[in-house]
């Protein structure tokens, strides 16, 4: 069983096969087919398979995981900015309301405007 998320098996297979083919090409270029015995080729190809599989898993799972984490963090920062902006706006509405209330009180006028958030 391939340890990748559902829906990402195709990407895993493509990356694995591409790395495997590149590795086999490099081994062929380095050692030449005629010089390798069956045991030598197994000794060279086994680590290649393991490395290609590990790299493919890291690419298929690691990149989306890091990007999702980055987007979540960025979204949380945006929400925090929005909350701070909302608090400032609420504070301004209360200050304006209180200023009008005090001004009406100073003039001896009746102030019947409801406080912010009660409308």
C-alpha cells in the first residue's frame, strides 16, 4: 500500500517512475550495461527504488502539507487583522456615541439615541 493521501496516487506514480527512470539512466551511464552482473544491478537498483519512493512520497505529501499549513497561518493572520480592525471600529462608534451623549447632557438636551450594537 502506498502511504499517500487518496487522490494523490497518480502523482506518486508519475514522480516515482520519473525518478526511477532517471536513476536507471544514470546507473547505465556510469557503469554501462555490459559490466554489471545480476547481483551488482540488484545492489545498485534496490537503494534507487527506496530513494525514488521516499522522494516521491515527500514531494506528493510534503509540498501540499507545507502549503496548506502556510495558507492556514496566513488566513489566521488575516482574521486577526480583521478582528483588530473590527475592535477599532466598535471603539470609535462607542466614543462617537459617548461624545454625542455628553454634548447633549452638557446642553441640557434629552439624549435618546441607543448605544451602539443595540440598533
